[in-house]
C-alpha cells in the first residue's frame, strides 16, 4: 500500500525490486547503468548543480503559477536546496530513477537526467517534499547489490537508480528540499560562492523563478514595462532591458542609464549552454538541445530566434541602437554564424534606424550613413541627403556594423553631388562648411569635395572651390558683383574653402587681376552699358579705397566714370571738381570733370587712385623695358639713357600745360608731395621734359640757372620762381647737355652787352668744349658768333683771338686776345670756336740771363709745393731776376712773363713765377 501518509508513499520498494531483478537477469545492464550515470557526471553535468536544481524549482513554480523561490544553505557538511511550487510526485520519482526518462511536459527539466548533476558533489542525496521524501545512497546501493549477490562494478555502484523512502519533511516554507551530503574534498564555502555568482543568470533565464537566497544573501528579480515597449528587469543593483519574441527573449545590460552591449556570451536555452555567441545582446531561446543541454541537437534551426530582433533594437534610445548591431568579425562557431546572419537579416528587413530629421524609423536599404556626421552637419543636410540617419549613429566605430546591416554608406563626394543645384543663403553655406570642416582630415577627403558648390558675391553658385577666390582683409564689398573673378560671398567665406583649393586675394590682388583689366577694356566707349559700367566702377572704387594708391594698376585709368554731363569717360581723363590742375591746362584739354556724386560716394582718395586727377599724376613703373608708357616725347628721353632705368617715375600730362601758365604749374608740381620728388631726379623723365619744354617768361627752364648757381653767372639768366629750389634739377647745370643751351652760351659769350666775370667765361668755354668733345653738341649745327669773349671780359674779333693751350704762353698774349678754358679741352675749344691755338701762333725764347738751379733749392718753390700739396717739378730750372721773352708770330717783341718753358724743356722763372710754375706743372 502506497500513498501520502504511508511509510513509502511512492512505492520505492517496488521500483527497487524491479530494477534489482533486471540487473540480476542482465548483469550487463547494471554495468551500462553505472557507466551512463558516471558519464553524465563526468561530462554533461559536471558543473551544473545549481543550474539543474534551479530548473527543477522553476518548473515546480510554473506548474502552480506562483513566483518561485529557491533557497540554498549549508548545515555542516550538508547542502540544502529548497524551493516552492509543485511537490514531488510518483511520476517524478520514476523519472529520477529512470536515468534518461523525464516526466517533463512543459518547462525546462522536471527531475530529468539533469538531476545527475548532484552526483558531482555528493553520493548521498535526499529529496524531501510535502508529498513524501526519498533518499539515494551509494552505500545503500552497494549493500543492496551485495544482498542480492550482485557484484558491484569496478567503477562504483550507481547512486540514483535505487531510491529508499524517507520520513524527513522539507524545511518550513518550502515544498521540496534537496539535501546533499557533501563528498570529502568538496569545499562548501567555494561551492556557495559559485552559487551566488550563478544566481543572477538563473533569475534572468528562468522567469518562473523570482527569488534566490544563497546562504542568507537574497536576490529578487523585479520587472517593469517601459513606454518604449521594452521590459526593464532588475536583479539587485543590475538592470537589463528585455524584448520578448515568439521564440526568444533578448536582453541587454543597462549601466548608468546607457545600453552596455555584451562582448561575449553563450546561447541560453534557457540556461547557459556551451554554444558561444558574439552578439551584443543576451539571447534566451527555445531551442532543441542535447540531453546535457550544452549543445544544440544536430540539424536544429536557430534562425527563428532572431525574429523580432529589429523591433528590440528599434525600442532602444536612438543614440544607442547601433550598439546592438553585430560588429563584423569572425563567428565563434556555427551557431554564432547562423544566428548573427539571421539577426542581420531581421535588421535589414525592418525599419529601426532613427532619421536625422526626427521622422519615422528607416529601413537600412533606404538609409544613408555619412561617417563622422554630427548634429550641425545633419541639420544642414537633412533635406539634401535622402534617408540620412541620426548623427549619433555616425561614429566611426559603428560604420562597419551598420554597413553589414545594409545601410548605404555615402562619402563626401556623394554629399557634394547631392548639394549641386541647391540655392541657399550664403550663411547656410557657411554653416555647412563649418560642419564639414572636421571631416576634411586628409587630401583624399579634400578631393572628394572638389565639386562642392560655392556661393559668389554676384549671386551665382558655382561648382568647385578651386575655381573661386576668398577675399582677404577686404571690407565693405557686401554683395557687390565682381564679374572678373569668382569671389566667394563674404558671408560664406570659410577657411575650409582654402583647404579645398580656393585662392585668397587681397584688395590689391583683385585690382591687379588681368581679368579685371580685360573687363575694363571690354567696356565699349562708344556704346557702353551704363548699368554694367556702373557696377564695375562701384566695386573697383570700393577696392581702391582699401589700398595704397601705388598698388592700383595704371591700366585702371581706363575705368569709365560719369562726368558732370553723365557721359562715361575714362578715369584718367577726368578731374575732380575744383582740381587745381584744371587752371594750368590748355583750354582744349581732353580732361572732363567728374560727377560730384561720385566724390561724395567714394571719396577723393579712391578716385585719385584710379587716375582721376586733382593735380598732376605720377607714373611709377618697376623695371621698365622701353618707351611704351604713353608719355609725351618719351622716345627722345629714352634715347638719352645709357641703360634702362630700374624704376620709371614720371609726371604725366605735362604737355597739356598752357605756355602762359607754367608759373602756376611749377608751383603746383613743387607743392605736391607726389610730384616734387620727380623734379629732383635730373636724369629722370620729368626733369628732362621740363628742362626741354617748360617755359618761364620767354625761356625754357633748361636755359635758366638757379639764382645761387654762379657757374654761368652773367651768361644765363637766373630763375626767379619762388619754388625754383624744388625744381633746381630742371634748370641748367654746369654741364652743357643740349644744343640749344650751347647755342645760347655762344651767343651770350659774343654779346658785348653782357659783362660776365672771367670765371663764368672760363667755365662756359670749358663746358662747351666738353660738350663738343663728347658729342653732345654737333659743331656743324652751331652758328658761331663773330666775336668771342676774351679773358679781359671784352668781345674780341675771332680773327685776332687765340685759345691758350699751354700755361706759360697765356702771359705773353694780351688779355683782350686770349680765349681761355681748361687746358685739357683747349684743343676742342679751338675747334669749336674755329680759333687758332696760341702755341702754334706765338713763339719765344728767354733773352734775360738767369742762374741754373733746382726746384729743391728754391724756398719759394718748396713753399708753393707744400702749400698746394703737389710734388716739386723735375724739369731743369733757371731763375731770372727779371724774365724777358722775345716773341714772334702773333705776338712780336720782348715781353715780361712770370715763367716760360723753352724748346729744350728748361723752365725759366722769375722769383714771382716760381709758385705759378710749380702749380701749373703739377697739372699739365
């Protein structure tokens, strides 16, 4: 008789008797049962004691529908594992003793072969339940075998095949309790520590189990449904978010309110198996497993577990969704590979990607991923790039995973292509460039943006930064049109454009651009486009106001500007209203007067920089190569130069000055700091032109001398202009450098009404002779006067005059017949004036008696040499008390002279002539 309340409620005696009979009839079966049990302990259930007992507890709780509780504690060498739920029944006892048979109809494992896991730590097991208790014992089994004369296998007797009744009830508050006598060598403390570490996983894996208490440490699972559709699970201080599907539950840890993807886990079916996974979430699924629940059964499909994974990801915060996409890499096994691909397939088939514009989630094949995308760039591109995903998913660490999930990865080149044709405000483009800048980290990225649109100041949007220019330190252009250059609109000018190949240009660069000069040339003077000309002038004048006048190309003088009548006139043919230059020009001057409106709008400086006149303008050219600057008589001036000048500085429009207004014009030139320096360069164009063409009174400037320059005093008239000191280099100098000056000096030397002093006469003769000798003056072109100026200041008849060409003869010729210049050019002077040389017309020898001596012995000679700083002569010397020379030829008779050189080379001197001779002989 069996049943509750009896000594053997589960009739274990009958079960024992039947099994012992079977063993007795078939000793091989005893050995098989022993070996099977030992195999399960050694391999299949070697480390799953708590897992298997927890599964039984969860099944028991599930059968009764109550929250399951599992309590584990130690009492000496006994380990107690108690649970609530359905108690032990006869079917369960049969399953426990049948080794491979199981009474499970639902749940995970209700007293199946998994119970053999207890044998890893115990040979004496008692199962106590409210319906009855049973006991398994290795020692009792061996005694039973001996009693029935059955030899115990060498590997040991099976433990869980023979059950005996027990009368000990489960612990209070429990429906079933398993008591294990720990085998020697089992560390109870370490065992409990392992159980504590497993408790969290068991509460996640077994929903029917709510509380686990290990040696007084209690863990309870709580669940909370979230608005996202997820369920939040808490065990202790740990959290997970869970999504339940038809065949699996997916969980991901949550740390500090952020999803923390797992790096490595195993398939849980529902408890941990040995099938390694590399998925970012835990998966607890319904999969057919091998009896030891470590591996799936061969041929079992796992792909169905992935159904609903995309819904799980879509329920996550948008910024964390990419964390749950499996990262590309090697799978950890066949199951991992199949499940990873199934997860990716589910992700590809459903919308879960958050849109950058905040709209509905996107399907991967309709989504676009721009690596490095941030919020600013996303804002700019949301209506440019279709399907752009939330920038929080655009980090480089997610790119490979999102690409594997089917998201289209786009690059900067595609962005540039999609931007083509968009018409936006310049500030929008600036914000776009600002957002793109962090992505341009190398030349490859820069090349991808080669076709990036760029807005210009003229309202156009062009393709490619390399064709554009950014203004550098240019102010006040606003949206002014610069038709000759692709100038980036100032509100869109971003440093990124220069990194992408855009040029930079200062106001000087823009003004010097050949394209601008060509644009100015294209303005049709006969039939101009007033609006186009006005726009061109407007921007040029704005730029000119920002640079030094010297930086404005002179070609911009052709810029058309309106005169007072509204007619367009080149800038360099206009004068500012009230310009003093207008008062000195000829009446039919080509200059017009600029409209006063332009003066008010752009200012005098900008207008003068482009050539509008106030006073005279100055041309300044570096390294000129020829007379091609449209200056009057430039060819003639250039012919006077030995070499091309390094710099050409020239005052323009001098030929337009009225002859009777030169005094005012010279005052204007001298007072203007721009033109005055040009007057000081004697060899420069301006001084040359003024000497040659400017007239004061009835004389050219080149025929007048400065008042304090007395070289040609009495021969040339002084310039009395108050600013003569400024344009001194425009007056005559001590050099005869043009034929007209030579002609004038010759005429005035022969003019008896003039009374020059001897020094200016000698200077004039010397300068004329040098000019003739140097070719500056062609003697064939000169008209010689009938009279010449003598040393006495008189005008002598040319037929009687003699040019002194030796120092000593001059004293023998009367002063009113002597024409004197420097002895070095006496021959040239004689040729120029067509006069005889004194040395060829006057002959003489000393007739007085003197004493032969040397220069060194004569104190007067030594004193003269020391005073003059010259060496003593070396020629023979004869000193006379009175030196008389008997002359013949043009001069006849005895003449007293201070010194003389005879035909033998002996020098004859009077005492007074010693000093004269020393100095004269030192400079032959």
